[in-house]
């Protein structure tokens, strides 16, 4: 949403797509809401695309899929709103294809920014220092795993699989929330869908341009290309 709002301001300030003859305030009132609505739809499409395409490993395919899924509905939105804002009436249906090019350019640009820059750095968590509150995430462990050492957390759809030294189990939780609650345990996000405890890493294998961490218990955790350099610089391998 922040990227969309910033893009809306830039488009308004530059008078993009032949709108320089209108007032700045009208351009802002047009572009910012349109970009925010488009971003909300884009977020919904991103969640859907993320189920089928690994955005870390195939970013360009993800950008293409996002652009294709977002553009159609947003073209209709832009066609409808543009006519009302600048002409006080809905444009004729024949003008709808004229909106396709500009919407495609903006959608592709914002999608690329979000895919490539949205999470360029992996989230790293740190062991609790003396006197600090302990990590909250271990409280999420099912009763049979309470007190177990957490080796990794893996996202599976809407669930998280917690790998421990006593086995694994699923809980209903988002990875973004888990990363916040894992602060207090030494580890890092190695992939969009994985957090790994640093002390659980036993080996690293490289091949096909990517790395895979082998953890205690024989667990294999992938390292995404986008996170590889930051983890290497942090001394993970």
C-alpha cells in the first residue's frame, strides 16, 4: 500500500498519461485512491499467486502472473473512474481498450517493485539478552511438544509446521506473526516460507545456483536466492 500511494503521488505530480492540463489536486484525488484500490486487489492476487508460484525462486514469473491477474479488473476500474472524475459521466465502452496500455505499465512496474524489493533482507531473530523477555513463540507449541527445542518453522498454506527435537506438528498462524514472536531465539528466515534456528544447522549443500541447509534430525531447509547473500554475510555458511 505504501508503494502504491507513493506511485500515485508521483503520477499526480508528473501529470502522467496526458493529465498535465488538470489541477494537481484533481490529479492527486484521482491517482492516489485508484492506486490504493488497485493495491488492495493486488494484495489479494499476490496471496493467490503465492500459493502456486514461489516468488523467491521464480520472481519474474511471479511478476508476470501478478500483472496478468491484476490488470483486467483494474482496467475496468480506471475506465469507470476516469470518466466520472474528468467528464462527469461514464466513458463509452469503446474507450475501454485505450486504458489497457497505461494500466499494464503501472501494474507491471508496481508488481516488480513489490516482488523484488518487498523483502530483500531476511528477518533475523536474536537470542534474548540477560533481563530481556524470552521468546513468546515456544508458548505456541502443542502440549506434547512443550519444552522441546525448536529447529525450524515452515509455512504450509495457512498453517505453520514446527520442527522440534521431539517431532513436528502444525499450528494455525501466519509466518509474519511467528517471526515477531520468535525474537529471543537465535535464527533467521532462510526462505519466504522458512525460519531456521541457527544452532540446528549441521551442513550446507550448494547446487543449481541455490543452497540447502541440513538441520538436526535430517530436516532440509531451502535458502532462497534473494536471502542467500545476506545469510552468507551473516556467517550462516
